[in-house]
C-alpha cells in the first residue's frame, strides 16, 4: 500500500470527531459520578476525621483542641434541603430513629465541649463513647441500605 498519496488533512476531521466524542463520554462519566456523590457522604467523612483528631487530642490531654473539635461535631453541616428531603423520604417511618441518632451525637458532642472546658478527662471520654455509640448505631441500622439505595453498592 502506498501512503505517499494520502492527504494528512483527510484524517483531521475523523480525529477531531473521535476526540470530541471521547471528551463527551468523559464529561458524562464525571457528571454521573458527581451526581451520585451526595453531600451527606462528605459530611460523614469530615466528622470521621474530626473524631480521629479528638482521639489524638484526648491522648495528649489537649482540652482546647477537644473543645473546638467537639463543637464542630456538635454543629456539623446538614445536607442541602433537596437532598435532606430525598433522604428523609427514603427513610420513611425510620426517619425518627435516624434523627434520634443524630440528636444523640449532637448532645454528646456538646457534653464533650463542656467536659473539655472543665478539663474532665473521664467526662470527655464518656461523651466521646456516646458519640461513637450513636454513630455505630446509625451506621449499623442504615448504612448498608443507604449505600444500596443511593449508590447501588451492597
């Protein structure tokens, strides 16, 4: 086959079409991923990091850091209203149980702030355990079904 007679410009249009189609496919895949990532996931991840930092602060008896972190946990963000409605609708009659776990974490985090401000290590650890218990209860009750419903993950 003789390639010397081929015009390089004849490949330009098909190549541009392929690049264009690939960019659309990539953008679509990113959009689907972005749409599936709910705000609640980011909120939970942030609280997880804060709880890990509390553990480190407890080991150092850094009461100021504990108080600050516990205040952040107590006033954690909520999903935007449309997502919140979507989650509460999905929860149905279980919504009150979900809210109960959330309220327990808020109350316990506020108790941890107070204990840290008093430099009460036992009180801090007790409040920390109550937060962890609320988190564990919520995760064991809802996480598997939540991931299945909103992320199609088992």
